[in-house]
């Protein structure tokens, strides 16, 4: 098998073999690299006064990483700017929050050039190159311009927006043309792939023939490859001493109440405001159940230098305070809202102690929290997954209780349904869910994509 070069915006440098509180993508990529061997390249998260291109290497937990530092201007324009004020909201259907600035676009192009220049000497002749996510869409084209003829794949971890939204981006044609520098382009779901097909056929005069997509004389393979988790590792984490301690803490703090839990980055795409309002509606509609449930929302802050995210935090602080002020009693707080992250083992214990998980994003590429919750459950007495129909995971996890997160009434009804669900039904739903999570895990996802990338079909030569 060819060596694998993974390139992403950020690189999670493993420390002591522990995953810590890394996100799902970091855990998934580390698992893929341990399985296939290779190198993970990207931004270190640190800044320098002037870009040097110096590479910091690190080896640990079976993963070799190579990182570079960026200038403050790069971060402002490329990361906080084009990536997170332009592409992120646009790709999550929030055109009302999308900012179009020429400086942002210039910084995005400049950093992709810097990535290409710096990683170029690290790419061996037989290596497979796997580029990840919306930060680096142009990178394949930049590498081709520098003479790289290797097989290069791209995987998008967000939704792909409908054509009518994407065309609001001034450089939309150039952005999509960049994808045709890759050999394989992967999406989480058939919905996102269909949106890509529609743009290519309606805006570029391209054609679609099975997985082969052709435009402007170039053919690529575009596939559906829903990402999974390292299920076996997560199931083991749920049995760890750290998980048992976290579970005991939750049981003591809940004092016999049914625990409802949500775990999300602090982001408007996660539907946290709508979730709080749904829980508020549950309390309003079912006064007999007040004091019998406890809702824990864990929401570590992200992108704190972006004004929109500061506004989200302020809004949720006020809303949770308002709900607690209206419904709390001397011995009960309806919502516990925590702005910090927890290691995976502790989260696994929290998940196992929960009767219900609310995973209700307004729009999500996949959502690995849903899969982690399922993997963490007690096989003899599992909790219930309440999942947004707008999460990519909903297409795989049809045995969850599926809800429209925009409807507070539907959210409230789903909580009641989950609380009242008989053990037999909880077991039936969980068994179907865990079979899928085990079968389509991170290794399956990695193999599916890399098999496509390694395949040299006549259409792609």
C-alpha cells in the first residue's frame, strides 16, 4: 500500500498516546494514519511575525505530524475570515451570516499557496495525498500547478450547499473548478453529492455518469463516504475507570432524575438555541415531569475571535439563565450549561449515564457525537438518541428518534417519547444503531475512500 499524506487545516499532535478532548475528525485521522502509515501535515495553531515555512515534526501514538506556523494576518483572513466567516456559514445554509470580503479571499489563496509550497518536498513519488475540508479546497489545484502528479483526494466534512446558495459566493465557479484537480472527491451523504452534481450540470455544463463527473474536459470520481468513529476504541473507553468515575458523578448529581445530555461545539449550526427552546417547551407542556429530568449541555467554545460566536455565547448564557429562573426549584436546576471540553473517556461515561442524547443540529455534515453516544451505551439498558433530520448521520441512523430541530413542539414530544420508551424498544433501536456504527466505522470509511483513490479507472487517467 502507498504511503498516505493527510493534509488538513489543523493538526492534532498526539501526546502520550491519549486522545484527550480532540474532536471526532482528529481521532478519525489518527486512526487512519495508524492503520495505513504516513504523515499528517497542517497548521500548528501557532503564529509567527513573518512566515518562514519551517516545519515542526513530531512522532507519537503511531502518528508522524509536520506542522507550520502562520502569520497573524493569515489567520485573520484565511481562518477567521474566508474559512469561518464566508465558507462555513454558506455551507451550512446561513447566507445571512456569510461575509464576502476581498481580503478574506486573498488570504485564503495565499495560505493555500503556502501549504502547497511547504508540503511539496514531503510528498514522495508513490504517496497518496488526502486533503481535508473546506479550508483547503484549492490545495489540489495548487499542487498540480507545482507539478504533483500523484493521486490526490479531497474529503469535505461539511455539507455542500445547494446551487442557489453557492452562487452567492463571488468566486463560486473558481472554487468548484478547483475540485476537478483531484482524482476523488468525497461527501458524507447522497444529499451533499446531489447538490454538487446539480452545480456541475447546471452551472458548468458538465455530465454525471455514475460516480464519474466530467466538466471542462476533466473527469473526477465523486463518491459518498460517510465518516465513522473508532467504535471498538470508544466502546472500550466507556468501560474505563475514568468513564466509570464520570458515570458515578453524573448519577450522584442527578439524584435519580433522568439525564438528558447534549455535547456540541459552541456553533450556530448545532442548533443549541433551538434545543434550549425545545427543552423549555417540554417543561411548559409537561409540568408533572419538572424536577424529574436534568438537562446537561456541554458546549466548549470555538472560534472565539469571530463576532458571531461571541454573540452565540451571550445569547445562550441569557437563555439558559431565563429558563432556569422560570422553572428551577430549591433542589433542582433544569439546565446545566457548561462551556468547557472533556476527555473522551469522561464523555463516554457521561453518555452512558444519560437516558437521552439530544443531537439536534440545524445542519451538519455528519455528527460523530451521535455515533459516540451509541457506542458508549450499556448494552443491557441503553439510552435513546434523539437526532436531527438535518444531520448527515440521520441517513445512516434511522432507528434514532428523528426530529425537526426548528420545531420546539416536536423536540418536546421527542423528549417525552424517549423518556417513556420501554426497555425492549430501546434495546431494539440501539442494537440496530450499534450494528451500523460498528460496521461503518472509521476504518471502513478510510478503506472506502482510499480504495477509490488508489483505483486507476480509464475515466480518471
